[in-house]
C-alpha cells in the first residue's frame, strides 16, 4: 500500500510509484479504477510520470442514522 508517492513510470495499466521511503513500488491498476487528477476523473492511462498520488480512505467507525426535520 502506498499512501503518498510520485509516479516514475507507467506501462499500460501498471504504474511504478516512488513511495515516501524512496522505494519504487509496482502497482497494477484495474483499468476501470478512477483517479481524481486536478479535480477531474481520470483512468490509469491518464497518469503520467511526475504525478503525485495521495490515497484517501475513510473507515466507518459506527453506523449513525439521522432523521430529516
């Protein structure tokens, strides 16, 4: 898993990312996966070397229901 990194190379749907420890990680990306690049939706084929990636994930800690008033 890479939380922050920079794309150093892309070959088809495989990207090579330099992570925060300086290691190069090879990641095969599902072609249907959507990134957000500069506020717009993009696929792995739009990702170019130099693009900085940040993973954003949310974890649900409790189920909260709200009623409309």
